[in-house]
């Protein structure tokens, strides 16, 4: 009988093995959301005049988003749980004087002081975390984000989880190919954010691909991806 992996089956070491494989496999880089939509995210933030001061990309993947963000007036920092992905980030950004540090995490806690950042990005992360980890990460971001600072979160919007299942014939197991734990909608996201003290100022499904080109020429309305922009 095929075993169907559920959220509680993903142990931390399993998650690390999967993302170390993605981070170390060049042909799998297209799986990173920020590789495809990093420019759109940067343009979206620029439109809102959020790109100033110190910025933290929490769970930065291979650094594709920061590569775009560093074109603006910020100091960029990265934290990542996958050693291979962090190595890729450091290689990608090593020539940028605006990239200040990349840190490997073993838990949600970061090495930064309270109120250190004016902007934090959390891109395509929460769908990979257990409920306990979701709250721990959001609490940590709340700690390091300065008063009136901004947090941008994206996740897949109302994902049909069954469409992204894959089967391993060697272990007779079915699992989500990108290790997603849940399908996310506005209500869930608002509850998580408000639960740790954030004020939700924008929560809507949008298509970030519409921001990939010259940002000020593009229309805003198109439901696709859930984007949340918080202000503490």
C-alpha cells in the first residue's frame, strides 16, 4: 500500500536533506520561486517605497531575490536553513558591497539584535513549516523588525495540494514534490500574523509575474499568489 506523507511525517532532517539537494543541484534552480519572480517582488516593494535601510531575506534560498533587491538603496542580509543554499547565496552575492552577511540557521532564532531591520521578506516559506515553526519564525521576525517596519510574505494561494504530489517507486511513498505542508488562504495568513502582534495592511492574491517588467506600466489586479504586507 502506498504511504502518503503528511505534514507530521516531515522530520527536520528530511526537510534539510531535500533542500540541500535542491540547493546543490544547478538543474533544479528553476524550482526556486525567487529565481522566476525575484524581479517582480523587488519591483513590488519598490513601488511601495519600502526598499530603504537594512533588509533581511529570511530563508533566502540561493539568493535570487537579494540579487535584485541589492540594486536598490538597502543593506542586505540573509538567513537560511539549508547549508547548500546559503553557500549558493554567498557565491552569488560575494561581489556586492551592499550584501552584509549570510547566516546558517538551525532554529528560527537569528543572530540579530531587536529592531535591527526596516524590511523583512519571507518568500514562499510558511507553506514548508509546521504550525509550531510558523509561529516561531513570525515571532522572531517581529523581534528583529523595527517599529513601523514592513514584512512582505508570499505563499502559494489556495494551492491544490494533490496536483503537486509525486510518487517514489523505490520506497512506495507519495509526497508533495516541494515539501509543502498546507494550502494557504487569506484567513489563515491573517490569523498567523495577528497572532504574534503584526498589523495586516495588505492581504490579497496577486500575480507577481505582472511586476517582472517595468513596474510602473503594469496593472495591479490579477488573483494568483497570496502576498501579505505587514506593518508592526
